[in-house]
């Protein structure tokens, strides 16, 4: 009898979406050494295009990004994949931005944040069923 075991060697895939190149560079520099496979996107539209065929384990998105907000991205990701795990990050709004929304992120983090808090948040969201 053959058992199929999950491949624990595959690192979790994260999509990080932010219109600030420095934030994306920081995400790569801090998250890859923690064992994550990170793909970065300067705009939500390109993240959605990649999302359709390469669904990540977690999406981390900024709120304010020009034509499309982080909440717009969350709605679109959840339309495509209802159980997608998502963290919303912002230095301009607080959790009230999604208080009345039909779709919500799994977690919200205010900028600036400490790497330890951010890392813990990612681990907690990835562990959610």
C-alpha cells in the first residue's frame, strides 16, 4: 500500500505586492532567508495575472497602491480562490478599512512593523486551516 506524504521540502510560496520597490526588496531580503519562496509585484494587476496560474500559499499586500487598492486585490484573489490566505499591510489606514467589507484579510499589520512580529504573523496565517 502506497501513502502519499506532503512534500515538506517545498518552501511556502509568498506573493508580496507593494508599489514601493524598496519594500519589495526588503521583503526579499528578509523573507527568503526565513525559508520562503518570494515573488514580488509592483502592482496588483500583475499579481493577479500571476495568481491565476501560480497560486501562492500566502499573499501579502499593501493597501494603497494607485488604481487598485489592497482591498481590491483581496476581493479578486478570493473570487478566484475563496480560501486564499492574505495579509493586508498599511501605514495609511487601520483595520476599519475593512470593517464592513464582505471579504477580509486573514490578518492586518500596521507599518512600520518589527520583523519578528511580521514573521510570526506569516507563520500564524500559513498554519490556519
